[in-house]
C-alpha cells in the first residue's frame, strides 16, 4: 500500500476501550505478545478474537495460547465452509476505527505480505456516514455470532455483544446506507456477495474490470460470472505467479491474465516484496464512474457466489465515485492494465502451485475445539450425545506450562472436571473422544467479565460503596443512573423483547370465541410459571439492574462490595499493566473512600438536601420516560428496564435511612412527596390500556416471561406500600367529596395491585425483599393484598356462584370473562341494562358492557379477604 497502516501506533493514540478482530487463521503468540500487549497497555480492557474453528485447532496445536479466556476471549467460529473475514474493530465512547481487508492475524499478514485494507474512522456524533458503515459491520458480526448459539455457551456470545457496550453510537441503527461506500458481507438469508455488489453499482456499459486475488476456484466460476453479468470491454486478472492458487490448464477467452508481481512493491521492499495476498475488484464504467471493492473475498465461487452461509463467510467494503477512483489510484490498481500478460513460464509456475495447494493452508481435520467454563474448583463443558462415556481422562494445560492429568465426570450432557489444588489457572483441557482429539478453551468467566465492564460499570460499585460513608457521592450516583438510562433509550427500541438464550418456547394463546363466562385465568397466567428470562443483560443498564435488583439483597442491602484494587496513575488495574510500555508508579486506592479532589465539606447545602434535589431530578426523569411511553416514543420493554433501574435506585437510597452517618434519626433520603408523584404517574400510564403491565396486550405478551417485569411489579407493590395504599371500607365522619373520591380511587388501585401480583412468586419475592428492609410488619400488609389476589384468581377462574352486574352496589367490583384483558374493576352504574367498568387510575368510565354479562364481586367479600 502507498500508506501502510501501523496498527500499534493506532492503538497507542488511545481513546479505545474495546477491540474485536476477526480472522481466518492466526499466530496466537503474535497476538498475545504484541497486539494484545499494546491493547492492554493503552487501556483497551475488553478484547475479542473470532477465528475459523478448524484454523483455531491448527493454531493451538502449533502455538497454544496462554492468555485466552482470562485476558481476551477467543471465539472458534464453526461454519459450513470457512470463516474468512479479516476485520479489526476498535471502539471507545466517542471514537472508532474499522479495518476491513485481506490481512490475517499473523506475522505475514501484519508485516510481510502485500495486503489491502480499508480504514474507516469514527470521530464523533457528527460523523454520520462513518457511523453507518460501523453499524453495518457490527450487525454482520453480531449475526455471525448468533449462528454459533448451538455451539458456544452464552458467556462467549455475551463477550462479543459487550464490545458494543463501550460504544453506544455503534447501535444507532438507520435504514439508510452510506451513499459512497457500503459493507458487503455473508449472512443468513442474505444474497451472494456478487448480487450485493451489483445492487450497489449503477447500471450502464462497463469499460474495464480488474480483478486481483490469491486464490481462485477450480473452474474459474467467478471470473466467468463477471463476464456473463457485466460483459466488460476488457477483463483483466492480476496475479503473482510465484504464489497464486489458480488452475493453470483452463483457458478463458476474453480474459487477460497479467503478471502483477510488481503490485505494491517499493524500493524499500524490492528484494523481498512479500506474498501478494490482496483481494480487490475494480469496475470502470464507460461514463467514467468507478467502483472498488476491497476485503477478504478471493475471486472464487465459495467467496462471491455461494448464497447465505453455504460458502465462505466474508466481508468487503465497496466504494464508488471519486473516493473509489482515488483509492484505486493510491493502491496502484490502474497500473495492472499495463502489466505484461502471463508467459508460458508463468503458467507453469501456477500449475505447480495448484498441485501443492493443500500444503499451503492446513485444516484441523480430526481436531475439535470446544469451550470449557472455569468456576470455583471446577471446569465444566458440554458434549451432546447420550453415548458419551461416564468418565473422560483429560489433560489440563496450565498457564505455567505444566500439564495436569484429571478425570471429568459426566452429568447428563455436561462434564465436570474438579480443579482443586491446581497451582495456576487452566488454559486448555484436552482429551480423546471417538478417535477425535478434543481441545477445550478454558473460559474464566469472572475474570473475563470483569474486564468487559465499561467505564460507567466500573465506577458504579465505587459510587455505591460511598453511600455508606460520611461523604456519599450522591450526585455521581444519580448522574450515573441518568446517563445509563439516556444511553439505553437511544440504543434500543424493539417491538419484541430480546431475551437471553435458552428462552422457553413461546406459548400461543387462541382467542376465546365461545360464549362461556367461565374462561379460566390459567390460560392467561400459564407463562408466569415458566422460569423468567432476562432482557438485554450485558449493557450498562443490565449491569445496573444486576447490582441493584439481583445482588443487593437482604444480606447486603446497601452494597458493601469488596472492590479495592491496585491501579496506576493512568487508572489501570494490576492486570492492565501487564506488558505496559510506561513505568508509571502504582498506587493503592481504596474505593470505599471518596473520589480524589472531592470536597471534604459541604458548606452551601447539606448532604441530605443534595440527596433530595437529586431524588427529585431522578423522579422527574422517570416521569419523562413514562410520558415517552405514553406518546409511543419509547418501547414498553425499554420502559420496564428503565423503571426497574430507577425504582431500585430509590429503594437503595431509602434503605440508607438510619444506617448511614449522613441521615439523622427521623430523616429520610427520599421525600414522601416524590413517592406520591412517581406512583401517580405509574398508575396513570401503566395500569390501563395498551401500555398496561397488569394485563399485557398481544403485542407485548412476550414480556410476561421477562424477569425484569416481575421485579418491576414487585417494586411497584413496594411503592404502593410507601404510599399507604389500602382497602378502605368505612366512610369517615364528615367525609368530603374529595375524600370520598380518594377512598374509592385507593380501592381501585389496591385491586389493580392485587391483580398485578397474579400469584407470581418472583413479584412476591421482590415485594418482600423491598418492603422487608423497612418494616417488620411487612407480612400483615403484603399478606392482606396477597389474600385479595388469591380471591380474585379463584373467582375469575370459576364465577358461577357470582351474581350478574344488575346486583352491583356502589364500591363493588366486577369482570367479564369474555374480555379477560380488562380484568377486575370497580362497577359503575350506567343505565338499567348496562354497567361500566372504571379505569384503575381515574373514575373515568372506560368499558361499557351489558350488565347481564358481568359477574359482580361484592366489596365486602374483598374487604373480608383483606382483613
């Protein structure tokens, strides 16, 4: 290339936090000792290497990795032909670099070969065209990873997805492709690379097509396809006879094969020009329009003409117009047309190369790569097939180089290998099964996941721990949550929730078309009894929920996390300093202490006043998100995650009452008025209509199997307890009209809350966890509302003993089983033959139904169940 790209210099410039590299083959020692060393030394914590599975077996056999599974994630990609894309993606919060080219992750690919690579930079939010290219490449990478979900554990797939967490802009989807350049890639259900290229090219007569590559198919099918589809005046195929793989005995009239051995040479490398491994297609139209495609695809059938994932997995970047013309000129591709045609001697060399082509690229025949998961005192891995032996004799390769013999014991499809008293971390597990050598790449989940935390995720435990000190970092705590929520709203909006792998099969409910009034509620609740699944669990909001919803429980309500670690003056942990070029002096930072430069005293406002101000701001944010849902600017699944985060944060702050030095006796971290404001907005938006979380619409019914929704419901039950919502029977003396309205409204909300519980153990557990932090009388209030839930469930399931709507009195509740989605509501008079079912959030008449079709639940029956 006229301007060689220095990867190491790019890394050293900084600003990147995660990297992902795809390659066909790799020299793992080069990656670990050179590339990864500089990545970690420059603050790139999270690193992923995706590689063809058969070539992974070869690479491990030649030079076993020492750091895979601990300092980076090595992903073996098993596809029908070859996993062949050569991509380097480096991202940060406001910065990105994308290389799409012909270079494998080898010493030759990075230093000696003549390669062609596209460089795209993302420089900030205004760089819209570059963001489109990045987004397109990222979508293909994620789609490739999802084809491996039957072969790779969730932990590995999540490590790929987590690269995107470091660059929220990477997810900003758009229907518009860049106008002057585009990613072409293999994908499930996608057309061939060639069809993708033709769809980007403008129609019209073609003057010349110039093809450059190192590997051709045996029938030159792709070159023939170019002739057939484009009918160019001139077709030039540039090859280096010394190294090319092309059949030497096929004559192709109309194609001029030229000796392009001089391509990419310079005075500096004239004596040792290196292997010509570049792949490109240059199309010149008669009207001077130019199109250039550069990337991983050789001019062969498996690369360009195989549909979907039936051939090679490839990625190319195609440019057109002035940009393509300038790039082709810089690369010397216009010079190929003036190079000499292949001589007889040149053809003889190609014949020899073709005869020995199998010696050049070894395959991992007879080898199999799997992923093994290391946890406390054991390594586990899955081997499908019921005929596998009960015990496997294994050899564990340790990071020290020592090999330890151990036995793995089968438990179903899983094998468990005890690792007690092993001197150093395991990196490989090897054994034989049915005459096949199997190598397990050991993934140390805790260590690798720790490295995948974004800056916000790394700060959060520190900020949480500060809440227990005399100098809590409340401002940063709330700001951190608001920033995470803001990112999450920009990043994701999907009609259907994306669940973690292994979700239960979706249950189809047939619409009730009969006349029976006794339709069982079981049909509506059946999904609730399945094990709940998590929504997008690997992003910043997922991490926030992991801590606030799932880790800070009864035994650790405030979050005293052991997060003291050694960092240097650049903010790098001890692990990140491995191989660093500088000699920064290390310092010990105790993360329980307040951040450096934090004022030691608050003179203008007390800490509690600051807390109240920030809580008000957080509640306002919650109300804004609820309005966004109401106005269809936010999907319900996103609202569920966001509200679960906000409510769990408020619960955490409220839990500080009486337990931390900055809140005196009788004071509270969360003002009661904010609880009232937030609960009112939630009931207004989420208790009725198409946005209801009590009875989900068909559009949102898949959320019923989502754990975050159950947790959110439990938190709302806690919020109702904070708002002193109860079932009120007696009319107080001298009750005003407003007080009467409030009493009936409270009763409506209480019945709505009971239905929201719906005997869901996860909802009940979350409510108990929340209320139990603040009151020993939790059993009384919660048991009462649970009793009402059980009664409603029973009556709804079998309403035969209930009277119809004509018998309803003021304050009674009713339902129509033919319209189960309405639920149990207060019955309001309408006329002699009809009744209205009130909304939960106001006295507005919403549902008018024939009184004869309703079934009435007397208020006294509800009240007695509640007593």
